[in-house]
């Protein structure tokens, strides 16, 4: 399952090593959750496995299961924190599918009826807003 093409210097690998900042909301033995810096909707959150995994094809099934368990917990908190009418889960594999960071991740997007999403990975959010949103998700997680 290991991926010889995994780039250990991708931004999520740096976040995992503490070499890049992140507005963290969740952590367990296998996964990390943090705010997307270019949110497509308010509360856009990412969950990643700690394993150096490029995409779903290279993921250890056990790790994939742990990741989805973390996604369920974080998505439940995001839904509560943003009073979301719906939650969209998105997971992109490969450049052709729109993947821009080559470390496996699941997007958690709170949605409200009739409100469009912003463009993918386009506009940086205000760090203070992201810090506030992260705090709301952490509160909903009870952590
Ligand atoms: P994808 O295109 O599915 O690979 O998604 C990558 C996501 O990572 C995009 O939504 C970006 O906005 C987001 N992103 C890029 N750099 C960072 C970062 N330093 N911290 C948090 N999210 C990031």
C-alpha cells in the first residue's frame, strides 16, 4: 500500500510534523482535523490520516476506516457548530479529479439550502475567522 510517489514535503505532511501552522480541531492516534484555509463554505474542515498516504488507492484499509470514524465525529461537530442543514463530504483523488494536496484528506462542508459554495482552493480566509470557527468546532466536540 505504501506509495513511492508520496511527497513528504507536501503541506499536510508539514502540518503533521508541526512545521506549518493549522487551526486544529481534532486529533487522535491516527488522524488530524483542521480548518481548510481556503474554505468553500464557512466551517469547511479537513480530516487527514497521519499515515503518509497520497490518496484512497494507497490507503491502508484499517487507516481508511479510522479516518472515516474521525470524519463522522468531526462532521457531527461541524454540523452542530454551524447549524448546517446539510453536510457535504468530498474526497478527491488525482490531479484530474481536482486534488491539489497529495496527502489523503476528506473535506467536510457545511451546507445551507440555496447558498452556493465558493471556488475550490481559491481565497484565503481571515486567520481570526478561522480561529473562531475552529474554536466552535472544538467546543462542539467537547475538546
Ligand atoms: P484538494 O484539492 O482536495 O487536494 O484539497 C486541498 C485543500 O487543502 C484545499 O481545499 C485547500 O484550500 C486546502 N489547503 C491548502 N493548504 C492548506 C493549509 N496550509 N491549511 C489548511 N488547508 C489547506
